[in-house]
């Protein structure tokens, strides 16, 4: 391992006895003095050092017996019968450390007060950031999407436009980047500079191909104060960073995880890159808000929700393939994304069938609705960007969107059927068009047809469910 990191250009030290504190201190001093290389210190140590159970699995997985506690204290020169003994040297050291911290903080607050007198507007903005609040104009540059102006766009491209609009109002608030995938995830804030070595003036971070470390970095930024941090990769690579997303959820941190290429719609990269089980996994994780918008305006509202959320991380899932922009003059407002699911198009009277879809598959349901309605079927189309938000709504609202008496329901999502029984009843290929296995390698249009994501298949399944 040491040779490997030396080959990378690191400054590497190996200590045969990692319990020799003087050797450790000397190695740390050498590492600090190495200004132009990252440093690695390899210490050989013993698990449970100084205890009777040293070098056994027991010291890791089981509490000690009382005599083992006493023996360990004796080994280190502590009174064996005092479980919480603190040596006087340690007490003095930490009390001086606390006093030093008090002095440093007082000095810092004095300099901040002087700065506020000289630069009152910047100081006020700094205080706003540190409180985690947003400026009054934070969403002023979010674009509105129309079919005439924007046509069909991948939601990753819509996200890029929204993100760069937000960046105009949130310079110094919003920081983030991707795992070496900015050209694909479309998460680069143009004109906002890059964070570099000892240069933190920029807002874009180049994390490199290290999803787990990237997620940890975003969590650290979220914990630091008012900074709003995000990171991005393909949804398939959520696998590599699931522990950091879970930690963000446990800590209820305002971190934003952007995942593009959110289905088999990414095409030729094949099943190794095509997420299937990931949406179900994220939806099952407590405190995580997962949003999968279907067009530009739903994307804009998804970003709004991500930035205003304060009690946990938000996951934004975007498509690689182009999707039509829903005509909001004719259909319901995308503002309803805040409710998780909403009636996009309704029928006269009680529906005979409900189509439920979201993300990249809503377009098939939209066209199928037109055909079915033209044939006289009473069909309701529900856009479903977020299960979590929908479940948080009052039961009366949920029943108004999905009336319990209407049993004929067809779900359409290019993902695992896991969890869909909550909205469809027992799930089968009769009432759910989705992924019942892994994907395949082919152009998206070929895959869509192969796996049944076509208007014709939606129409056929809908008619069968409605008994027509």
C-alpha cells in the first residue's frame, strides 16, 4: 500500500509501532512540513492495545469484563478502580486549549465587528449565509419553460439552466460539483470559478472520481454552517456513496445530491450504468426527499424545494434523454410538485382509470391519455415526482388525487416495481410498466420499445385494466 501511494506522488511514512507517541508526533511534523505533496502515515497498531483481549475479535465486538477493564487501566498506569480518571497533565492541557479557543474567538469576533463597519452589506450577507437563510431574491433568475421556447429537453439540461439561474442570486451560498462528470451531469456553475489548492474563491468543486469522498465533502460543507452544498454523479453510482447519503439523512443535513442518467434512458452504456433498484432504495431511506421531475418546470420546482428544505438531504433525479415540456397553459401548474403528486389532466366525472407516472416516462402517459380520452374512456393522469412529499399530505388530499374507489390504475416507471403496491394494489405486469430485471445495451429508443415504454403499450394495458 505504501509503494502504491508513493507511485502516486505522495509523501509516505511507515511506523512499525503506531503506539509510540513520540514517533507519531515526529511523523506528523514531517507530514506538515511537506508543502507540495499529500501525506500518508502508515502505523502498525494492535486492536485493544494494553488489554488482556489485545489482538482478538472480542475487543471489538464485546464489552470487557470488569477485571479486564482494571487490567487495562493498570497497564497504562491509571488507578484500576477509577473508570473516569483524568490525569492532571491532560486536564491542564485541555483547560489551556479551551482558554486559547476563547481568546481566539474573541479576537475573531472583534475582527468581524470591524469588518461589518467597513463592509456592512457584505457582513449582512455573511450573517444571512451562516444562519442558513436565503436572500429575498434567491429565486429571481429561475427560468420558466414553455413548449414553444424550449421544446424537448433532458431534465439534466433543464437542471443546468435552473442551477445557473440560482447561482446568479446565491454566489457564495451555493457550492458544489461532480465526480468528474460535470459535462454529463450539467452541474457546472458558469462564471463562478473553481475551488483550487489553497484557493477557495470559486463555487465549483472538482471532486474527482470518488463518489463516497464527494458525498462526505458535501456533508462536511453542510455541517460547517449556512453553505448550501451539492454534488452530482449518475444515479447508478449512488451505490458508491450510499453511506454518505445515509449519514446526511441521519444528521438531517441540508445536502443536495444530484443524480442524472436516472433510468435505462441513458442507452448504450448498458445495464452496468442503468439504475433499476436505486429509486426504491432512496425512497426507503428515512429523512431523504427524492424528487424525479418530468420536465423543465417540475425541475425548477424540485430545485426550489431542495434549497428551502432544512431538515434533511434532497435527491434530485434527472434524465439523459430529451423529454417534452408540458404545456402549463393547458395543464396543471408545476407548483404542485410541492405536494408530491397531482392531477395533471382530469376527465369529466369519476375516472374509469388512473394513469400514474413521473420522470422520463410521463410523456408516454401524456400521449396515451390523449388517445384513450379520444376513444371515450374517462382517464385521469397523475404526475408523481415525489412519493415522500405525497405521503406527507393530508389523507383528504391523497384521496382527491387517487380516489380509493377507483381500482383500475396503471403505473409507468422505468424502475423496480418495489413499493408501487402502495398505490396500485398487488403489482403485476398487468398494472405496472416498469423494470422487472436489469436493462440492456442499445439506443434509448430501442430499449423503450423492448421494455414496453411506448404509447401503444400504455394504451393497450390501460384498456385491459378498464375492461375495454
